[in-house]
C-alpha cells in the first residue's frame, strides 16, 4: 500500500494522508504538487512524505487525482526551510507552503517556461519626446539596452507611457531568449576607489567562506551600497547567486541602475508587489534554474528557491516593512539569517540606524560589526538644533526661528524638507462650542480631516464621511481643524512663501501610478524648493540640494505605550536628517520639541544614533524587554466583546509557568476598528526555547477552543507593531 502525506492550503494545523493508485506511483516524489479531493472541493497540495502505513482507517482515505509536476518544484532543503517558518511563526504548514509559492503555482498551473516580454529602443529611439516620463523611460532603455515589461512597471512607468513610445516607433517589443551567465566573463563597470573604512569592510567580508553575519553600520551617505556591490562581485565570480532585500519603497530606479551599471552583462531580476502572476512565476523559474544571478527584491523575495545562493544582503535592515503584518507574520531579515546559517553563506545587514536586536547581536559577537563613520564623496556631517516649543507663539506648528531659517535657506538657492509623519489636513475636527471631535464611529480613533477632497477619513478602517455643516452634538457651525497634517502644512507654506514651488509627498498625493517617481524627478531637477512629506521621504533618496530638514513633531515618539517608540523615533529622525548635507556643505536639521531636555533626545542629537542605541539597550536590559527577552502577541477581535475576552482569558493558565510572563487580556491600543473589539495577550519569555515550547502547547489548545471559529485570532511571534 502506497500513501502520501500532503500539505494543503487550509487553516488547519495538520497534514493529510492520501492513497496512491498504481498509475501515479512512478510519478511521485517529495516536493511535487498533487491534485486531491478535500470534502466537496478539489485542492492542490504538496507531497511531504511517501510512506507505506498510516494511523488512520484506510477505508476512510481518499486517493489523489493527479500528480501535476514532472519534477519537484520544492527541494528537500527548501521544504525544511518552510517547515522551520511554520514552526517558528506558529502558522499552519500548508498555508506556509502556499504563502511562499507564486499564485500561478498555488492554482496548479504548470511551471513550463513562460515568454518574457522585453522592451528595447528602436533605431529611431534616440529622438526626443515631449512627455517627461516618456523621455525618462526612453533614456532608461537606452542606458540599459533592454528591460522586461515587468521591471519597467516596477520602476513606476505605466502601460500608457510604453504604448505611446511604441506608437511613435521609438521602442519595440521582443521575447527574451533563455538567459545564461558565466562567472568567468562577468563585466564589471564604474568601480570607484574605496575609502579606508569601506576597504576594511570589504576585506573582512571577502575573507569569509562559511556563515557569518556582518552588521554594516554606516551613517547616511557613507557608501554602504558600494560595499554591497564589491562584496557581490566576489560572489558572482564564483558562479553563485545573491539576494538583495530592500524595503518596498527602497526599490527605486536609482538603486536598480547602480546594480545594472556595475554588472552590465549579468541577468538581474526584480521582485516586488506590482509583478503580475506570470511575471512572478518567470522570476521564480529563473531563480530556480540559475538563469538569474542577482535578485533585488522586497520582503517576500526571501521565499525564492535559489539554485546556488551564495550571499544575502538586507539593506535598511531596521525597516519595519520587512515584517509581514497578517497571515504568516514572518520577518524577512530574520528568515534571511536562518537561511544563510543553514546554507553556510555570508550575510550583510546594512543600516545607518540598526535595529536594537541586531546591535545586541553584534555586541554579543553573534554578528560582526563593521562601521562606516565617514560620509562618502561630497556628503558632509549635519548640524542638529533643538527648537524648544514651550511658550512659543507658533504659526501652524512652525516656530518663528524655524520659519526664518527656512527663508534664509531658500534665499541661498537651496532646498528645504519639512517632515511630519501625519498625512491629511489635520488629525481631526473639533467643535469650538462643545468640544465634539470627529471620531470614527467604527473605531476607537479620530477620523482625519482631508480638506482637498472635503472628507473625513479613518486611516485605520478606511471609513469615509462628508464634513458636517454643523456640530452633531450642539448644532454649532464653529467646527474647525485641530492639530497638523501634511496637507495643512503645505497649504500654510504656500501662503507664507507665495513665490516658492512646494511639493507634498504622502500616500494621498502618490496614489496614481508613477506619481511618486514624478514628484522625485521634480525635486531632483530643482523644480520644487520646499518638500513637505511623511516617512516616504526618509527612505534613502538622494536630494543633493537639500540643505535644511525641519522635523515638526518629535514629541509623539518620546512618550508612547509602545516600548519600541523611541527606537523608531530615533531611526526616523536620523534617516530624515540624512537627506540633508549631500552636496559638500553641512546640512542643518531643526527638531521642534516641547522636551528638549529629554535624555534620549539629547543623546541622539549630541552623540548620534550609535550612542543613543547603546543607552536604549541599557534601559531595555534593566526592565527585561527585547532583545533581552522574547515576545509573542496573541490578538483576538470580534463583534462580540464578551467572546473576545472569554477566548483570551481561557488561554491564561491557572498556575504560573516557569520562565513565562503573561500580561492580559488587555484592550489593544486601538480597542475598536471597523466595528470589531480588539484585545491582546502578551507573552514574554526568558528564552526562545521556553517561548516556543509554550506556544506549541498553546496552539493545540487554541485550535480546539469552541470560540476559535467564531472570532478572528492570530499569533504574532517577535511582534514589531503592538497595535
């Protein structure tokens, strides 16, 4: 009797046994997909084991319908990696496997070779066109000779822009031939001379032949990318592949161009959320068959099945976007470390503001710390100034000295960046007569006032309402905005600086495809003199003419219920400040605060992020918070408050457990979203082993709980977002 153990994409923490008919036995192999009956449905599954017996009644077992693949799509090593993911993040194995697969493979499509659509300049392609974006696309194609349609769209260009160039016969499509690359004929271009610190870092990385994780702590503008490029050169010359993980917003034409210029004849693929299902499947296939040398990808590229992976790089490793916030709540940086250790290959984590967890690993010698303290080329160190807002008569959130400094900077022909991490015109509306606030009726939150579209929008559940003409409570018409948002800041500056071009960058102004890139082009070309924006501006963009950065609201990060708030505040300030001082003269950074004497803020401004981080680590150690302990968060939400509270209360053991501390059930910081009540149970453990032993027991109990199917619940291991 032949049986197979199959993983299915179902929310059950178990696998399933199936009988194998004689006609299918010779085709079976671990890692192949099979089509099977499941209740009244037909599902696609992955074969985990082939066996002769089972603990189940044989007469109750069903037979597989079909073996889909000629060859296994998942190797044994890759399956072990996904099994680790499932165990570590307490997520069903079947759902973990199918999270990793491209949609086309999840649906049971064959992994036959797909035709990749490419675009290249025609013989008339050197002509000039009117549209700025069309010209930018044409210039990019001329510079790179040819690019896939998927890559072009990833860089913010639209189908309409492609079609317009095709209609003018300036570009033409063709089908990409099978790609091959040879390590002995790699062409290396534009290789600059390293400074002493860069040379030391590169030498240390080149000496490693097995697993070693390097934490490359380099201030903004210090040349971390050049270290990545020179480290990658050694890897690809050995015929090995590499993965460069970047935050979603860090996948810019600037970044991609640097890699393409350096490795001119190497196949480099991009992986990101804008790829179509077929484009994802094609990248997956190229990676698996070693037709691709380097992948530059966002979070989910950590699941690509590399044939000969030789190095992993995580740029901006501190970035919260590497953590998935729903479904399989994995952290791409941490999975990269596991993968590198398993494969015994080197790994580089790069950041100007490393996560405290990564810094602690370096201090305890689990990681090797490499430091870049000099700004590369023409970049110079910035000057920080704290603006005490106590007693200030502020105009729309700006102190008088701040406005004067902005005007002085503009008079010198330089650009100014104004940062406020809150989009919209104002956080909320308030009634001047009775104090009514424009709360979201579905959430424990205020609805944000968006003046440009005359709407109240909840940034948590998306609920949209019109602006009331009078107060719903007292009938007064004295309704006014309170607090600041980027829309209001931009409007005020337009009035205060009437002849100065101002560009606002946030999620509201960049919803249209390609609009973010257009705004960046306008900034770099000098068309915009003042930039107003949210954290979208903090992610590694190069603005050589920015000489002044103003951060309006520092205080929100100093006092928060989230223990990571000060860390995130310091990272954001440092990253935003790094946009100034890149053209040879020192940049100036103004931080507006009501607490200029705050010790963490003083440490950050006077001694830099490195000193701040070490002080913050000491504080964390004193109170036993991560990285000196290990956390998991069980979230539950539902329309019936009593069920949510009962479910979490039942998970709390009656006796205290050794090495485990439980806090809760507690209301989430936002207790209600979209009409659902939200509660949490915090689990803190002295060691990872103790935490995972407890979570394994808890998972079994949760799955059998009578309320588990009536409410929505999740387990978040190593949570980043405590909301």
